[in-house]
């Protein structure tokens, strides 16, 4: 098979592969065949990954007998991943709900992972640990420790202390099995995400220590989000044949590079095709074009291709009303509005609505509430390459982006990017959805 050109760091940096959730370990099973396809893609990367991050659920597990579980692990390491050992590529693992579901399976995990560091919390030997490769740091957390209650529970004190001791690392990743934030609308505390009570303190630790990304798995999809400047990147396409949702997600692996410019990744499907990619953080824009009140010609031509984002500066004075207020509407010639940005409800919540298909329900993304403020001055970026996580906002003057919250499995990549933009009103319903405040200013830039 042809080689696949891997991303390389520009100057000092690192490159590695990231993929998880194969639920394999059973010879001839469907998941095993799918894992073989994904592994074949990883083996085509040029250069080969420096290391592999595998965030859990290597084997299907969930069996009551220890001998059966050990047999699955033996097949995974000795047969399915034998190529990785032969190639001399280090691979690091996380606990998962299929592999550490009770105390017996925790003990087995720690024993079959005897090659991993034993530098985690004293009461979690072999379940949590960190890896320092020069200026690159990975901290592996256990998101289902039985000592705290099992699935969705994790210990935070050791994580905070470890990040403090390694504050000099140039690039820091935290790796765990469960997402902190819902992916593709699949929410459920202690089952699909970590427990609700852990999310805020966990993310506060990540932001305070300037972690680049939280790498996770569990939801059978690829997804990227940004919260308070820290990425959550979910990769669970390593072989489990189900998808969340079916027809949208796909089997995949992720290849990443980090350097002084930031992080870049490419997502490759089971045939080696490039499906998604991103460079992070977004480039800073110095020149914006002001849009006049009423209708304007959109500055893009021929739509938005890969790697192109749209950024807006929005400011104005607020009026107290629960009515929907239009800040910006992108309009088709027939009056349809595939993209709407405005304020909604008594909280005057910043909201982005997408309706790329006629007759299908719109999807919406929710941002900060502006109620109680007299004015607003903020920026929005719409990044199609980030899928449903590609709707970000920040206060003007800040460098920290955070995502609007949505429940969709798709994002701006489905937009047809209309050629007309209307500021302050939506054509045909201006009386109902006009901006009720004053001094509205909208500026636009296309990356």
C-alpha cells in the first residue's frame, strides 16, 4: 500500500498517533477485522509515529472470568498489536469501561500493563501514571476508579500535583477514557461523560496549567471542542464497528504534530482517506471588514473550503427584551436563512442557528448570557474543520477561545454559505426578529 504523508513538527516538536476503542481481543470477530484495517493505516504513516496514545477499551472485556479476560489481552498484544512492538513504537494506554469494570479487571489491567510507568497515585498502581518525553508530557487519568465509585469518577489531587511538578513541559496533554463534555449530543453523567461534579474542577486544573488538550475516547466518534482555551479531542474509531451516530461517524485514527506554532492533526479513515484536519490555535486576524446595517454581499466566493474559517467582531448596546434578536443572518435568494446569529430569551443568550436543509429542524449552539450588561463586545469564529465544535467565542481583547454548547453531530461543514448577509434584522421578519438595542456593529474576516 502507498505511504501516507504524516504531519511533521516545524522545528522542535513531536508527532504521534492517537486512536482508541477497538473492543477487540477475540480472533475473527468483527471488531478485530476493523481494528486490523485501522492498524494498517497507522503502519502506512511516513514517518512512523514516535509513539501511540490508545485511550482505552482495547479489548471487548466485560467478562466475569479472569481467564477469559486475560486471553483477550494476550490476543490483543501478541497478535493484533505485534507489529507495534516489532516496529519499536511505544504505546501508552488508559483504563476503560470495557477493561476496568471491577476490581478483578483493574488488577488484570495493571498486570498486563506492567510495561507502563508506576508513578501514579499510590492507591492506583498501574491505573494512572505520567510519561515525560523531553519537553512533551502526557498525564493519564483513570476516569472510572473503583476506589471512588467506579465509572465516571476520578482523582484530581494527584493530577494537579503532577502538572505542577512538570510546569516546564512545552506541550502537555492529559489523557483519559471518558469525555468531560458531551460529544454529538451523547450526554449522561457517570456513563457517557465523567461525573458532573468533576467537570468544573477537572477543567479548572487543565486551564490553570495551560494543558494543550484533553485526549479521550468512549463515544464512538471523532470530535473536537474547545473550552476555556483547552481542547477536548475524542477519538474512538479504532475498530468498534458501531458509530455514534451511524452514517455520520467513521472508523479512524488521528495523527498529530506539536511544535512552537501549536497543534495540527489529520484524521484518517480505515482506507487512509483524509476526513478532517485542524491547525490550532486559529490565526489572529488584524484586518476586519465592517458590514453595513441591512444587506451586504458576503466576502467569500465559492463557499468555505478546508482550512478556512470566518471570524466576526460583534458589539452594541443591549435592550431588555426576551424576543429573539438578530445580529447577523446569512440569506439565500429565496429568503431561507441557513445561518443565524443573535440573542435569545430573557437571558439574552448568544445563539447560533444552522439550518442547511429545507424542511429539517435547525440545530443551535448556545453561548454566554448577556442579560444584565449594558453593552457587549465579543468575537465569534466559525471553524468548519472543527465540526460541531467549530463555533467559538471570546471577549474582545482576550486570546482565549471557548466553544458554544450544542447537541449536534455536524457543524458548519454542511453550510452552503449564502452570498448575502443581513445585519440587525432577518429579511421578511424584521419586525419580529430585529435587533432591539442600539449601535450594533458587525465586522467580518475570512481566514
